[in-house]
C-alpha cells in the first residue's frame, strides 16, 4: 500500500530517528551527509569517534517533514571500559529526556 502524499493534518511533522549499529558502519557519515552538521564528527580510523549521543536536524522542504537524527556511539566500541550495556544505557537516558 503506497504512503499518502502528505500526512494527515492531525499528525505531527516532527520525527526522531535513532541511528544505531556497530562502530565504523557509517552512522555519523550518513547523518553528516544529510545535514552537513559540523558537530557530527566522522571518524577516519579504526578507533571509535562518537562517544556520546548527539542530534542533528534535517528539514525536507518538499514534504515539510522535520527529522531529528540521533547519532549514537557504536556497539563494540573500541574504547576500554565502554561496553554495549553502557552504550544502551546512554541511549536510553537520552531518549527518556526527550
């Protein structure tokens, strides 16, 4: 079933999308490509770059949709003492505050 051309008036045009996955898979690169946000740092080595949850907004003028992209630290982080459980706790705490 195709999606409607525009959302119903009662729906918000603000959306939040958490980008999650293993370290080094291009989460930050994807967000940076869409938003050109210099605050979203892209790593260029095997070491993990993103160490905290960050957001960047993308606005699509054609649809009027505003998307908040949530950049998250990667799973299997290369930093010592940074477990997947720790990363999930950080993401959960961020989402609770939103």
